[in-house]
C-alpha cells in the first residue's frame, strides 16, 4: 500500500502473541484459540518471529497457554477415543526413536537439537492443538466462531497464494516457479493439500447454510480456494478435489455428478495451458513415467525392502530422513509408506485407528445432529478428512502443522460439538416428563 507500515506487521503479530498468551492464562483461553487459528497455517508470518526472543516457540507457547488457562478454569476434555489414541501414539513414537538409535539408524533423541527429537516435538504440536480445541469449545457460539475464524484464515492463505502465483507468468508449466507460498516449509504440494482440504470443508459446510447471503459467501470462498488450488500445480490436489467432489455429490447433492462427468470429458479445453501440461507430464511421449514420478516409484520400492527388514516395529520414528535414498530424497512421498517403514505394523494400525475415529466422529456428527450448523460442520469435516486420506498417498501432508493443524482444531471442536448433540436428547426427555406430570396429576406420584 506504500504506507511503510508493512515492515512492522510481523513485529505487531509477535507482540500480540504474548498478549494473547497472557489473556489465555488470565481467563480468556477461547479468544487466544481464535487467534491461534489465524496463525497456524501462516508459516511465513511465523518465520518473521525467528529473530526475536522465543520466536521459534511462539506457537507452542500460545497453545500451551490455552491448555493451562483452560485447566485453571476447571475445564475438561469431551469424551473421545482420539485423546487416548494420540497419547498412545505420542509415547510409542518417542520410544520408537530410541529403537531407531539402538538399530543404528539415528542419533539418541535427547534434546531439541537432535533432528529426530525435533521432528517428534514438532509433530506433537498437532495433538496439543486438538486438546486445546476440546478444552475451550463449549457451546454453539464457539463452534460457529471456530468456523468463521477458519474461513478468515483460509481467505488470508488464498490471498497470499494467489498474489504469489499471479506475479509469475504461466504461459507454460515451470517447476522452478512453484513454492509453498504462505505455508513456507510445507512446499507447493503442502500448500495445495491445505487448499484442497479446506475447499472441500466449506463446500460441504455450505450445503447446510439456510441464509442465501451466507451460502453465497461460503461458495465464493470455495471458488477462490479452488482457483488458488489450480495454480499450485499439484496433481494429487486435483485428484483429491475431484474424488471428494464426487463423494459430496453421492452423499448430498446429486446434481454435481453430471457436472463433474462433463468436466472430466472437457477439462483439457477449460483449464489453463500450464495446468494441462502439468497433468499431462506424468508420462512422456514414449509412455514412460516422467522423472519425478519415476523417482517416487523407485523410492517406494526401496522403502518396501526397508519395511521387510523390520516389519513389526519399523526402523524407528523419524529415521528415514537420515538415510541415503533415490535423488537424495528425505521423505517417502507417501505418508502411509513412511509410517510402515519407520514405525512398522504397530504404528500403521495406530494410524488407521486414528483415521477411522476421525471419520466416525465427523460422520456421526453429520448424521445425528439436527442443527444445520452441526450437520454442515460434521459433513464438511468428513469431506476434509477424506481429502487428507487421498493426499497423503502422494506425500507426507500429515506431520506438517501448517497443513494439518487446522484440521485438528476442527476435530477437537467436533469432539465437543458431539457432546452438545447428545445432551439435548436427555433434556428433551426431562421436558416431556415435566409436561406429562403437569397434564396428568396421577403421573406425579409414579
């Protein structure tokens, strides 16, 4: 804008983080949670904090302050098996790192400067966000506000991503022009995963909005996010959007099915040339896989051999990044393969159980709730989790807090909302009983 104040925005946010942490500890943890929703995916903003005292740990400080502040107020977690699963997972992964050390695959996970311990610490930020959400979301208004702040956060990511993409020329596809935009370290594919997941959340949520203006605003956000997704040039994100859109059509809006079918037959004439080139470059003119796709196949073949060597408990959590792999890659480019290689069948079963519980929670909220807000929230979250399951087949989109943190903020909110849905049934029975005793005095004695 040319005002010269842009340079001070990161400093203002940094100072605001400590103000909000103090507010959480002094009785306002829910307000701080709303603030955290805005900050979770915006990695490039948080990167500006690195030069300030405690800058690298600002998000951790905020989330812990929410949890401590909520506990001081006597708040309790809602009923959900996911809390126990995360506890078991966190403990198992920590001891898995020691297994990796014993097998000679990594250093001892003693301190934050050890790469494997640092990886585990960053990953544990995700269940802490989940716990914070479950503690502070206690009523319908809070659920509504969580959705609203998620929309604002997504809109900020859309804006930054599109400004970055539109600043480049895209007459043809160029891999060197792709980056993670506002998600930074998560990379272009991480940004694409984030956008695809939350496009589907608001697409599903919008199906249940009754007010026309609110529905139009929601669909405008979806359209903007899908447009931003298109210019991330992620084939996995394209696939996830199409598959989950079909699922949305089957479960809620059948009119989408023929529209998607027409799009699949005509997309080459609709999408920009650069997008067309990106999709078509999976195989070359000779039918061979292009370089990046072939690298992934080779990587999975090597990972399979590694899994066979330690199938039960794996080679140790966060050890894959230490090894020498195809094209010097440090990730399996498939989260499920990574889980099996590093944590074995035990870790794989825990991961599947977690995904099953996430799907059950969101789908249960969608099916049982009568309130359109809760139904739309549950349905949108169900679609988001389905998109995440697909996206993680093509890379690790799970352990990056920038990509997954907001999903777990919503899952924690859903765990609380599920208790709201169950509570009215008991109240309704009591109300009916009171009504019957008032009409029939005989019932007062029985």
